[in-house]
């Protein structure tokens, strides 16, 4: 599926950093900015679909650069119902003319509850900024280590040293 993007002026193949000069953002002069689409280095679509890593319309590429990180893992609700959790890296894919101001290149970690579901309505997707994902991952590691006794505090008494 291919569509054309209506632009205020032609798109220029240049990295996003070239849109910034001095302290400001270089715009088209009409309150818009032209962005040439580049995939994230880890984008699964760019790596596996054979259509390249830049210049595709959002309609051809999709809204997100994304890739799965690790396997979906089993989880369980309080009532005992089984579920699966999946983890992905996502970044908005932008190509075309956009209004200014806007957030550019939003990079997030996406946690998907119901990762095994084919129907998007059956899944819940939660987005975390990288710092929040690191904090959550550290808390998960600490909790798992504590439950399995891996991260026990060192006993300092002579009795505990045996």
C-alpha cells in the first residue's frame, strides 16, 4: 500500500539533528516541520521486511518502529487466570509534514498484557520511558531474588557466620 504525503515543501533526506540550528528548530516557515523518516536501528520492520530503513510513508511502515525483547513470559491474575506478558522497544515513526511544536522521536518500552492475543482489543499495552523501565526492571530483579533467597542480607553476628 503506497500513498503520497502532501507537503508544504519537498522532504529533505537529512538526519533529525539537522532540523536544529543554534537554539531553535528549523521549520518550513508556516508552523510545520518536514521530517524524513528513518527507522530505529533495532526496528524489526526495517530488518526483516526488505523494504529499507528510511523514506517510507507512515502508511507503509506503520506508526511504530518496534522489536520484541525476549520471550513473552507467563503471568497469572489473582483469580488464577493465566496470562502472558511481552516486552517491546517502540519509537514513533515519522515521515512527512507535522505541526510545530511537537514531541519528536518518542522512544518507549512497551509492556503488553495478553501478548499471545492476535486481536489488539484483547491486549493492554503500557508504555514506559527508558528510566521508568530501568527502575521497574531493577525492582522486578530485586523481588525475584528476594523470593528465591538469592539476595539475602549478610549476617554479621558470630552465630550467623557458621
